[in-house]
C-alpha cells in the first residue's frame, strides 16, 4: 500500500520540512488505493477464484 510514503510524510512533518499539503496527498493516496482494492475484490467474488468471468479451462 502507501505505507512507505506515509512514513516519509510523517517524518517530513515531524522535522518541519512538509506542510498540510503533504498530509492531504498522503490521505488521497490511501483513499485511492482503498478504492482500487475494493474494485479489484468485486471482480473476484463471483466464485471463479480470480480467473475472470466466462473463462473456463
């Protein structure tokens, strides 16, 4: 996920090198990653085991 970026932003905030914009960027990254994970999980909940729909071997 965005853990390394969150750690860097946290460090920069603690040292005073970054402002509130960096926090908003980090929160936006986490939100987008969460949205992508939800969308990806919706495609694999149809019982195919992640192989996709309509694809039988």
